[in-house]
C-alpha cells in the first residue's frame, strides 16, 4: 500500500501518499462528507502542484475518505454569510474550485479518480478532470442546483456536456436527477466499476505508471481539452453563481435544504 510522505496532521484536509511512481491524493473531511471549503481546495491545489513538479510521479489517484466522495460546496458555510461577505466567500470558493479543476486537467500524467459514494454539486468537477474514473456500487452523481437555488459550478456546464452530450447534461441538471453508477457508466461518466474503487484505482494507476512516460504525456496533451476554452466556461459559471447566490430564492433554498437535513439527522 502507498506510504505517507509525511505524517498527516489532525487538520490535514488533503493527504498525499506515494508508492511506485503513483501519487495518491485523498480528500480527508469525512465527518462533513468531504464537503468543499476553500481550505480543502487550496490544500488540494498545493498537493497537485507538488506532484506535478515531481519527475518521479507517473500517475495520480484522487480519492476520498468516508462513505462519500464529496457532497460539493458546504451549504452551511454559504448560509452563515450575507451580503458582500456571502458574495466574497462565493467568489473565493468557486474560484479556487475552478483553479483546482484546471490544475488537474493540466497534469501531464494520468489522473485516476476513485468514487466510492455520492458526488453532488461542484465536486463533480474533480471527477470530470479524470482520465479514468473508477466507481463503486454506492457511487451516484447529482447536481442539486435547481433544487437548492444555486447556479451550476465546477464544470457542470463547461465540462459535463463534453463528456455526456449537451442535451443529456442540460436535462440532467434541470430535472435534478440522481444518476446511479450503472447509468453513469452507460453515459461514459464512469469508465470502470469495482467493489473497492480505491484499491482498483490504485491498480489502474500502477499499470499506467508502467507505460512509456513520454508517449503518455504526449497522448494526454493531444487529447486534452482546450484549457483556455474550459477556463472561459468556468469563468462564466463563477459569475452566474455569484449573481444567484445572493438572491432571496437561494437564501430560502439553503434554509430549506439545511432544515430537511436536520430532520433527517434527528
């Protein structure tokens, strides 16, 4: 199994391990279902930059602790803010999420993402950046934007249509459908299923790390989406998100979502 490059501290939100040319990055906010906050995303960017600069890394695995891959932006963090403070926070978290997605897309080595449970909201962008997605039987994908009152971010409009088609991506978001793993595989969002997606993702990454590195890098560069075009799409998502988050309907949606979740946990 991969060995930690440093002893993770209690406050680490992203762990980095390495083994046989494979770097494993793990979202480690399991108590909040790896809900995205700026600090987690900033740590992720730091770790991605570290592995990108390491010539010994020939493949990367992105995984997550706990039962969920990530439930997207932490709604409670948005709901605790108002006015300009809310706008500033929204611009910060969505901005750093989009930079993290672009960092992952720009990797010259293969990225394998392991999805063991729900992926909701903007965290889908971390999956869409993958070259290979390995998902477990409990994996699922859902937008939640039109239900909570947010505008899409994380690549739901900038990246998802490239993966599943424009009409399917639009219908999925407008109906707020939860897509289970088998259907996600049919749509091309998931490349492989496994009972233990994290272990299988590591196996896949090890196989990729054994390929001729120069050929792998050039293949990735040729297949990679136009990052300038992706950035324009993500920038548009950011502006629409910030414009929507301060509306009365978004505030009502957040309160309804948090109230429903509190009832479920009672």
